[in-house]
C-alpha cells in the first residue's frame, strides 16, 4: 500500500483486524448534491442476482463535483465517504478488490486520469480502479451492473449516456445550461421564466405561467423576477419550478405546453443521438436495447407525463427500446458495474494463462 | 446640506472656494464594466446645442451595478465618481443643481427609490435627483437629452428602452441570459457554443463554428468547452466570441447564419415591442421617431452587419424609425437628460406662479 495521504481519514483501520480473505468492492455515486458510497461483498453472483442485494454498508457525504467545489474538496469528500463505508462494514483497505467511482463533472479523459492518479495513492496496486461519469452509475442501476444500453437522466441537469456490449461508449448533452441542456429541469424552468418576462414586456403571448410562477415565488410583478433570478442563480433553485410549469400545461396553457413539448423533443434527441452513434438499434433500427430513465423530470408521474412522452418519442424511431426504471440506487449500480469490470478482467486474464 | 456620509470622499470640498452663482449638473452612466460621471455647466442651451459641448470634467470608476458588486460597493463607486468629477471641475456640492444617475441594474421602482434615498443624504434638498436605468443615458446620448424615441443596446447584454414625448416609458429584454436575452452578444455566443456541443455529440449538424471557436480559445476538443465555460462563466468573456461567429457566418456556415439571423429577429422584436406599447409609430404605423442604436453587437461594421439587418427588420414594420448613432458618450446623455428634466420642472414651476 502506498503512502497514507490522510492519516485521520483512515485512522479507523488500526482497530480492524485483517478480515481473512473476504473481499469487497466499493461503488461511489458522486453527484452535485450528494455523494453515496456502497460497500458490497464479492460473491459468486448468480443470474438473477440475489434480492435483496448483500449491501454491507452505505455512507453519505456532500458534493463531489470538482467543477462546483474545487479539486481538493471533491477529493476529500470522495476519500472520506469511501473510508466511512469501509469502516461501517468492518473492513480495511486490504479487503478491497475494486473501486468504481462514478462522479459528476468527469467530462474528459484528463478528468478521469486526475482522479485515477490520486485514487492510486489511496489503494494498494492490485486494487482495480474504474472512474466514470456519474451517468454510468445510473445506467448500471437499471441494468444491474451490465454496461449496455442507454441511460437518460433528467433532473436539474440532463445527460444521455450509452454503452455497446463490446464497450464503446457515447454521450449527449450533460454540458449544463450555458451549453444548451434545454431539456433539463433547469432548462424548462428558465424558458418559463423567460416566457413570463416576454409576456410582460410585449415580446410574447400572455400566459398562465405569470400568475403561477409569481405566486409560487411570493413576488408581485415580473420585474421582480430579475432580482430573484440573479440573487442566487443556483440551477437547482430554478429547476424547482418545474412542477408549477407542469400544472400550467395541464391547465391548458399554450406557452407551458410548448416548453414541455420542446423539452420532450430535446430529451428524446439526446437518447437518439447516443443510440444512433453506437448503433444500439441494430442495422434495421429494430434491435432491442435497455433504456434506463431516471431523474425528477422523468418521474413526475403527473397527468402531463414528460417521461412517458419521451419514451413514446424514442419508441417511434426505435421500437426496440426497453424501458427500465431502476429499483436500486446509482451507488449500487456503480458497485455492480465495478464487479462486472472485475469479472471481465479476471476472465481475460484467465484466458491468457 | 445633510450629514456628510463619507468624510474622505468629500474632503476636497474644504479646499474649494464657493464659486459664486455658477451652477453645474452631474450625469452618470453606471454600467457593469465601468462608471463614468460628467460635470457640465448649466448654460442657456441653444438649439442646436453648442458643439463641442462644454464638458467641465469627466471621471471614471468601476462597476456600479448593485446586482454584480452588492449595494455598498455600488453606492461607494457612484459617490466617488461624482466627487471626482466635481473635484476635477473645481466645484463643490453647493454648485450642483441636478444629478442624473443612469445605472444598470435599475429594473424596479424599489431599485430607483433605494438609490434616491442615499443620494438625498449626499446632496442638499434643492438639488433635483433623477435615477434611471442606464439605457436612458444611451437614448439621451443619441437624442441630445430629449427623452423621446427608442434605444436598442446590444453588447454583452441587450435592452430596448423607449419614451413618448409626454413621458410614458417602456422597456423590453434587459433581463439577462437566464431570462432569455438571446439577441445579446452573450446570447449569440452561448448558442454558438451549444451548437459546437450538439455537433460533437450528434444532436446537431456539423459546423465551422467547431474549429473556429476551439482555435480562438486554444482548445483541442469540444469536450474541453465544458470546463472552459464553467471555469469562469462571466458574460463578457463568453460574449467576446461574437466576432468568431460573425466570421463563420460570412464564410457561409449555416449554423452561424441561423444564430445571427435569430439574434436579428430577437433584437428587432425588443424594439417593436417597445414601439408598439408606446405607440411611437402613431396610429397608422408610419409616424417618425428616433431609433438610437448602440453596443458592440450593432456596431461591428462587418460584411455580416447585425445592426443593419436589425434596422431593416424594424423599418419593414415601422418605416418612420429614424436611425441615430450617438456622437457623445452615455454619461453626456445622462447630463443632458438631467438638464432636460430640470428645464421641464422649472417651466412647470414657472407656470404655477
């Protein structure tokens, strides 16, 4: 094991007896709101997997997106949450066989390499390390670890991410609101706020969104929206208006309907772009593939059901899309995908011998 | 004179002899980038005005938008720049007859009242105080102080602002990028960045914007745009890409042309909304009115001339729009409009007697 980077975080290990040859895997879902780490045993997994899954421990921490909190804080959060999960499960690092970190803000190979570099300082050389965008954990939470198919996440932000069975991957969107994620919760709400301003200053039609949004925010006039918006332009605060817009659309408001319809097309387009680039639909366009859908925008379960409309829109082009709503959380997905990677590597190494 | 709020700022006054009955006016253009104060004498203004105008002093300071730097810093900047201009012109506050503050971030009557309240603490009771959105200074810089017509500003941000001769006013846009100012320099550039991402992930057509923008920013791949954008999402930094997009449009790129064409429609729509609400075009739609245009996006003077296209688009609906490109700076416009207000009030008070 390499140098212990942070004495305090790993202090608990002195009190843990080395636990025979029992081996574990860590799965981390690192998001902008919170970070979750799951510790699971490496078992002779069956098909189907045991239900419930044998989760040894679960730990939670804050934001680990380096774009939001900076490199150092993100790293500390990730290290702490892994130590907590191990400590709770009664193991130390010598029991760890693989770590799968799925972290938001991993958009480029340099992001991945930077995280791999410091992970390598924490864990012994034989530990397998996998670093992914957090969308991968969401996909794996639907496919129980198998990286095949496409996941669409739409909450405050949105991203589509896909894998072929032979390991090629592709993504669409996930670049944030400045770079055009208009199908996201933030995108929907920002368009609705703009529609209120446009109705107010004569650039757009009158809309029920005006009274509904002002009422929801406790404001008197659309002029006050400018101050409200820039007082704290956090994406989540703005995205929280989505239910108001859905209610307006259900009440028949044309602007609200136009915005939601556009969001449906944008979200479906992200999935279609990934499916197309990876050829998940096969040559004839009819091959079946898992389509995992997660996030508040897709799970609203209202009369105006954005998720259902997105699926309909995708199915028209790709009838083989098999909708999956995950039953386990993304961190479990990360652990399961780590286990999948490990099995593949072990098999490959076995073949070479 | 009421209590001296900030001894240091006004210390220079002790060294200035009270200058007989000579009277001056202060005009301030308070923007997000910089703040300019002009001190002008109150003269028996002629028609046409003297050329050059008798500017006594000019002082410059930083940002005075309270949304950007906070209330206290904005106030201090405005007070300092006024003191500097007075000090340079060799007068003290007893010579001031009127102050016209045109400040960005004044979007609501409460913004105006807050600034009036603290201005009242700085100047004696008889001084006339006028607080306006900074767009008003830009309009007055084109009309030499007369608040009649419509101004369109399009730089990093955009706003349209108009006045009727009897003092009714209206604005459109000016609510920032989250609230849909898509015709602004920021709006144009953000759409171009989004087009690069969409081309890269398969959601949009390939575009010359990709190589041009990456080259301008010294980046290798569209993936790197995400990190670049969120490392410092300042509006001006993103808006600085507009010339790259104009070049791509001139080279025939369809996406760049689509974005610029949309910006033209959005900018023209802002003006049309103001003209319509104020009835500046008269009942038959053909009445003439001043249309003042300012800002980097409208002054580019390239082959693809956004400003010219906007004027063409407006003139199709309102042939009476008389284009004015201001020859003096907005702070002079603010001073001239302060003088106009003052003359009107004096005339009104004279009539009452």
